C-alpha cells in the first residue's frame, strides 16, 4: 500500500459525518442530483493531500458540476503548481474550458496568474503544455502579449515540445508586439525538430507584411526544407505576405506625358500579311493610289 493510499484510508476513517462518510474516490459515481447538494465538499477535495482524490474531484466537477468552478476559480489556480502532472492538467483543462463570459468576469483574478500559465508551457508533460496553451488562448490578447519577451527568451533553452507551445502562443500576438521577437523566432528555423521549424514559420507569419518582407529570403529557403509541412507553410506565408503587400501598395497612375508621347505600336504581323495580300490583288493603278510598295 502506498503512502497516498494510506493517507486516503486514514482520512476516510476520521471523517464520519455528512459527505465525508463516503469514500472520497466514489465522487465519480455520485448521481448529478446528489452531487449538486455537496458542491462545496467536492471543491474542497481539490486541496486533498491525496493526488488520486484531487484527480477524482476534478473529474466529478467536470462531469456533474461544470458550473461550480466558475465561482470558485482560486482553488483551481492553486492546483497549477501541483506535484502531480495529471492534477496540473485537470486544472488547466478546467480553466481552458471556461466560457468567454466567465473569463471576462474573472479577468482581474486570472491576470495575476498569466505568468504561471506561461511557465506551464515549458512543463515536462505534453498534456500540461497543451492545456496551458489552450488556457492562454482564452485570455485577452493584451495580457498574453505582456509576456511575449519572456516566451521568446525561453525559446533558446526550452525543449522541442515547449518551443512549439510557446511559438504557437506567440502566433496569436499582435504584430507590433511580436516585432522585437523576430530574430529569436528566426533562429528556430534551424532547429532539428521539424515541428519547431513549422511553428516558427507560422509565428513569423504573424509579423506585419512590411517587416516580414525583410526576412523573405529566409522564408524562401524554408520552401526547400526537408519536411513537406514546413515547405507548404513557408509557401503559404510568403503568398499571404505578397498578397497583403499588393493590396496595401498604392496603385500606379499613368502620367499625362505617357499618353501624349507614346509611340503607336506596330500592328500585328498577321494584319500586315493580310493587307499585303489584299493590295497585291488590286490593279496596278489602284495599288499606286493606295501607296503600296509592291
């Protein structure tokens, strides 16, 4: 028996009243009508010393009481630093699934923890990174943009999975904020992992077209990358840049002198042949009158 299981059993033995008389792992089996009457007790289990119970509490809330957490965000945020990676994942998943109106209601509280969400992008576990990225996507862009430099600096030493997560978040940031990060993103184009190179090309595509034009040669080289997806993304990014530049560049208007001084173009050759044949069919007198040289 593990120490965690032992702690669970001893805790169950001490709590003999109300909801605590149930084994805590039975939270998953509560019917919805019964669970709604014990919402506070279930939320308190998020701070349980046993990670198995914390996982079960998150699962029960997600299945039976999805709206409970929207009024109790603080216990969920505390679990972002949990020692158990699955608990951290559950916490991020709960935050990332919040409706937009809930995010707006708690934006002042969540703004205090954006840095923590960014840190989770470098987590050792892919699921935690995924839900951290998803959670950041729910927050106002200006809150995330404030950490753009932090993410760009971390690219140099992060794992491949963390680089992909951070570059994906940088892709959502406004071009003017992303501009100082361009050089660090370009350096990721030489990373041995094709997923990092692909994420870097996408992030560069979020730069303003006029700035991206300065790095067009680098993107052109990526069109010859060893991986098909990177080549396709590089072509698409360059194509979008060129289309945007054409739309925003002023149209060239013809000058007055151009129309006045233009020399008449020579008629197509087939017209000359036809004219020659027709003139040769005329009598000599009429040919001379028409100015034919034949």
